[in-house]
């Protein structure tokens, strides 16, 4: 039997629990939040999963119309979020994830192309995305979608 088609559609409120689940299952080794926890342990009752999932809460609260999910046969396989700075005509992709079983099939690339078109349609003139130096996939995928490296940032932390 043929697989149902994969399509990218706008985010809906009822998607949030699944987006949070994909986030904590996906971002383990690549999230700054987990690196902080590895280095300092828990510093309050909120672990890296709670903090990272809350980034998605913020994305969908700030710009729900700029969030999209990739769905096949009713199953969400990935998501991408955006923030638009209309004053400066600049769009950012804060978060992007694909479930492990669907990686390497071009879904990440498709979602990026989708939001680049969305940003163009919204009048944005520049698109930005960031990745950790340890994220080899991001450093391959983003330039291959047309992004160019502009600068590197160093994250510092200390116990208080
Ligand atoms: C990043 C992510 C969304 C990509 O999703 P995806 O659907 O697998 O992406 P695609 O299939 O479109 O592209 C992946 C590309 O990375 C390449 N790749 C895979 N593993 C790689 C590795 N270890 N090193 C370098 N490139 C790698 C693939 O070959 C593919 O490139 P190609 O199309 O030129 O062959 C997914 O890996 C993910 O969810 N990762 C965890 C969360 C994350 O890192 N999010 C982004 C934070 S900046």
C-alpha cells in the first residue's frame, strides 16, 4: 500500500503537546539547555526538558501563524517555528525538529524552504538561523539551504 502523502501545514493549538514531545526527544545532544545541565546539574526543579519545551511554548505564543508542522496520515513528524521582526524585515527560525525515524529524508530541508517562502510572502528581506558548533547536521543542512555563516558565538555560564 502507498504511504500517505506528507504535507506541511500551519500549526494548530492542539499540536502543542506533540511538538513538546518531539522537542525533548530530539534536542538531547544538541541543546544548550542540556549542556548546562550536564555541567552544573539541576539548579532548581526545572530540568533541561522542561526548559527546552518551554521555548516551543514561547514560539507558538509569540508567532503561532509562523509555526508549521510536517504531517503524514495524521502523524506529526516534525515542526518548524519562526519569529518575524517586521520593523527590521527580518525572520528567524528559532526551532526545528524532525522525529528520529523520519530524519535524513529531506523533511528538515522542506520545512526550511517552506518557511523561507512564508517569510518572503510576509515581506521579510533577511532570514536567520543558528546552530551549536556541535550540531554537524545543522552545519551541513543550513548552508545547503542557502544560509551563509556570518559569526560564531560563545556561551558562558557560572554558578551563583
Ligand atoms: C536538524 C534536523 C531537523 C534535520 O532534519 P532532517 O529531516 O533529517 O533533515 P534533511 O533530511 O532535510 O537533511 C539532513 C541533512 O543532513 C545530512 N546529515 C545527516 N547526518 C549528518 C551528520 N552527522 N553530519 C553532517 N551532515 C549530516 C544529511 O545527509 C542531509 O543532507 P543532504 O540532504 O545534503 O544529504 C533533525 O536532524 C533534527 O531534528 N535534529 C535534532 C534537533 C535539531 O538539531 N534541531 C536543529 C537545531 S539548530
